[in-house]
């Protein structure tokens, strides 16, 4: 996978994640009945990711960035389809654990790819360019979603985000042109 394809795929999937996060928080608030439940949900996400990083790092070295990003995008597409169906706090906890694993895959792969595909003399410039594009697209999509959500239900937003993750997986799978 070349840097351009990686940049496009990451821009799409990070924008999708950025859109889902605020509305997912609203869902968690509606499912739970206390701040401690919210703390547990987010804590499970973070702790799962932390414990998974060493294994994910080894798997990423073994299977490659492209396969790891495909696991992330397709996994998140499936999770987004499930989110509107969550009704109990225990379901939210299980989804948080899965999202913790998937989030660790994305973050670890992102950093590994950037480390592998930048030379040390221009790494800062390339990483700066990467973050500019990813953050710019993410911000634009979040603003547009604020308008779009007025016309959609929250559930339809998660279905739409699932489709966006599928699009990102197609970008990742697309053959390189020489």
C-alpha cells in the first residue's frame, strides 16, 4: 500500500470514526443510567486496547498493514450495524471491548505504516501532511453530519457510517497502479 492510498483510506475511516463517536456517546447515555456505567464502558474500551497493543503489534509485523487495516474497517463496519440494536448496558460493554481491539489495530497500524514509509529526513513533513489531511476531512465531515442528522435518525447514521467503512476497505484493497 502506498502513502497516497493510505492517506485516502485513513481520511475516510477516521472521519467515519469522528462522526460516530459523539452520537455513540449519546447512545451510551441513553442505555445506561449512571456515570459509573459510562466510565466502565469507556474504561473497557481503553483497557482492552492497552492490553491488546503488544499482540496487535506482532500481528501487524506478521500480516502487514494492509490486512490489519482491512480487519479494522470491516470490523468497524459490522460494529456500526450493531450499535442501533444495543439496548442494555452489557451489550454496550461487549461492543466497547470489540471496539477497543479494533481501535488498537487502527492506531498501531497507523503508526507502524508511518514509521515504515517515511525516511528519517522528511518524516516530520510527511506526518504533518498526513495529520493535516486526516484532521481536515474529519472536521469537515463532522460539521456536515451535524446538518445531516437533522434529516436522519441516529440509527440510520450508524448504518451510513458502516457503509463508509466498507468504502474505506475498498480503497485499501484496490490494486496499486504503477
